[in-house]
C-alpha cells in the first residue's frame, strides 16, 4: 500500500539506511539506473524522429550535442550539490535545514535556468559558427536550440526536484514522472514535427512541453499533495548565502568535471581523427559499449552522494567507510564482469553498429584495450561521489582534470605526435590515465576520511 504523505519521513529512511547500508546502496542505485535509462531512451527517440527529416536535420541536432552536454553538466552537477547538502541535514536530524536547502536548490535552478539560455540565445549563431556548422545547417540548428533554450529553466528545475528527492532517499518518484515525460515526448515528436509541420523545431518543442508538464507534476506533488517528507514553504523562505555556498561548493566543481570530460572527449576525438574517418567511427562505435558499462557504474556511485551525506551528517563515519568499501568492491565486480564479456563478444556485436569491416576491426581493438580501464574508472567515479557526500566537490574536479587533460590528453598527444605511435597508443593513454586517477582517488579519499575522523572528537 502506498504511504500517506506523513507516513514516509526521510528520518525513517536515514534510520533504515543506517540499519542496513548495503541494502540502501541498491535501493538508491536501481532507480538511478532506471532514470539514466529513460534519459538515454529520450535521446534515442529524438534522434530517430529527427533522422526522418534528412541529413541536414541530423547534422543540426549533432551540432547541438556539445551544448546539450554542457547543459547536462551544469544541471546534474548542481543537482549533486543539492542532494549532498540535503542528505547531510537529514543525517543530522535537521529537517528545517533540509527544507531550506531544497528551497535554495530550486532558487539556484531558476537563476541558472534563466541566465544560461539568455546568454546562449544572444550568441546562438556565433556559437554554431565556432562549432563549424555550415550555413545551410545553421538555420536548422538555431531553430532547435532556441526552442530548447526557452524551456531550459524547466529542465534544470526537474533535475533539482530529482536531486531533492534523492537527498531524502527517494529515487523512485522522480523516475515515474521521468518515464511519463519520456512517453509524452515520444508521442509529441511526430505530432509536432510532421503533423504540425514544425520540422526539427517540433522535436525541440516536444521536449520543452514534456519538461514543463513534468515540472508542474513535481510542483503539484510537493506543494499541493505534499507527498514528500521535505516541504516547500515559499511563504517562510529565508535566503541564506551560506546554504547557496554549500550547494555550489559541491555543485560547481561537479558541473566543471562533466564539462571537462566533454571537452576531453572532443580533444581525444581530434587526435583520433589524424588516423582517418574509420578510426573516428570506430571510436564512436566502441563508445556504445562503454555507455553500457558506464550506466550501472554511475548509478552505483550516485548512491554514495545520498548515503555518504546522510552518514556524514549523522556522524557515522564508520558506516561511511564500510559503505564506500562495499560500493567499491561491488563496482569492481561489475566492471570486471562487463569488461570480460565485452572483450569476448566484441567481434560478434560490432556488426550491429556498422557494416564496414575496417571500422569493426578497429572498434574491436579499441574495446579490447579500453576494458582494462573499467576497474580503474569505477574507483575514480565512486571516490569522487564519496567526496561530494562529504560536502566537497573540488577533489573530484582535480582528479578529473588531471586524468582527462594532463594524463589522457597529454599522453595521447605525445605518443602520437612526438613519438609517432599508432592508434592503439591513444587507447593505452586512456587506460594509463584511468589507473593514475584510481590511485590518486583512493589515496586522497583515505586521507580525507582520516582527517575528518581526527577532527570529529574536537568538533564534538
């Protein structure tokens, strides 16, 4: 039977998670994985329908992708900050502090949702010129971008709502609404694109309309029905710069980390391009399997933001350590299992993504090297999220920057352009970078926990 509004307090979730933290990892990770699946499905639906409009429309959507990744980096990074701060307050049994943090998270979402697209709309054609969009594609790219930008505030608010619910330990409710939004988007896409004759702009407006309705559903759920433990009370809102600072201290570095990963991918792509189009295609095709590995790893690591924040707020650093250790080992098992499977099946599945034998062979070569990085990447991701649970996003940013820019990008460039090595050296550089970040992350999180533990008696 579903709980009544006041029968599912987050304080009971904190107590439940403390009693059985291992079960809590999966209670949080499984819905998070489902949510990421819906996000991926949403992207695929848009791509399928836009593909029916022709090559120029696909190109226009592709030129929008870097901007989409940038917005994802901003929104989900800020969401991580909100989740961690709320979880810490709840762990400390400070419900009003958690409510206040939730309200400030939405305030940040509104400000960012208005400022960021305003900048983009003012410079839209200049942005696409820098990205290299041909003149005949620019009009289509701008039409799509302008519609998406107008609805960006609802997109970021939805991410903040999901982050708020994640902070109180509820990942399921947001998934139900996200699933409904994905279905609605799939229905609206052909109606607006083809039925209303809006073309690629129709795909954008379908996304905006679905995001608006999901946002209204979140507001109805939290303001009218009050089906969540955390309460939004606009009439009692009291602005606190310190709360904004807490969220941004985690959220801004997390956002920057995602932006760096996106830019790093573009840089690696340029290095790979020196070996020809088949190499670039193979990098993209092989990346499809990488995405399959990344989804469960991201979901598992996301649990450390909520649980880490709650246990840190409750002063249970023993549980923080044991849960981190458990999550790392389970993540390693997943990484090794998936890496082994991909190594074996790679020659047999690449044909599903492309029919060029050269691209298939290069993609198989890529996968059989890059799977060696999976266990290292897993450690880096989970440790970075553990830092966020402790209320600090900067270590994750530094680790990501060193891995992506200095080691991966720098080493790959040197191996290819200085030492004249082949394409495989690029993949090797990525593995070396992952191993480096793994060692750094483990060392850093261990030292940070020691510092927090040593400071705890004094704080008490």
